[in-house]
C-alpha cells in the first residue's frame, strides 16, 4: 500500500467520523399538542408524548455515504455563510 492510499483511507475515515458526530446533533425541536419532536442532523427523529411519557424514535435509512454527503454540504454552506 502506498502512502497516498493510506492517507486517502485515513482521510475518508476521519470525514466519516466527523459526519457521524455531526449527525448526532440536534437539527430542531418542535412541540405540539403534548408531543415533543426532536430531529437530528442524520435524519433520525425522537418523539416524546408528555401526557403519557411514551417515547419512540423513527430511524432514517440513510447510508453512511448519504450522511457524509449531507455533512459535506453543511460544511460547504457554513463556509459560504462565513460561519
């Protein structure tokens, strides 16, 4: 394995790890009629019914590649905004 191949694999893994960490971040929280909806960057949505205490999660079926694409778009948008 050449050094450039190794470097590319390390970089891909680093990006994936950063994307996974970013994906676990909260995108938004919405409350309506006693239901609290917490959406995450990775597409998962957690619900809590405050009246009954019932909690459930709807998981996105995004691949790791899709998560990385969303993360890269977010990074690009952030750079354009000057954040």
